[in-house]
């Protein structure tokens, strides 16, 4: 049961932080496209940076979910 709860915390953390970063990347990418992009190569690089940011956000969200699980387990009384 503990494994399922830990996995749930990790998935929820990764999903939440991934969703937040996704919602922030969209307007930033649009702003970059309108103001600074000169050709398709610039847009391709911006897309790769956005993918890297999204990937890092998923990893960080999973780590935060695992951290939250550990804190949650510390506050619970031990069950036999």
C-alpha cells in the first residue's frame, strides 16, 4: 500500500508541476515568436528549449511529490 501511495504522490507532483510549466511556456513562446524569432531555426531552438524545460519540470515535480510523501509518512503514526 505504501508503494501505491508513494507512486500516487510522485505522479501527482509531476503532473501538477508539468501542467504549470506548460501553461507558462505557451505565452512565453508566443511572445518570443512575435518579438525575437527571425526564421524557422529560431523557432526550432525555442521548441527544443521548451521541451527541455517541460522535462525538467516533470522531474522536479516527481521529486517534490516524493518529498511530500516522505513528509506525510513522518506525520502519520506507525501502523502495525
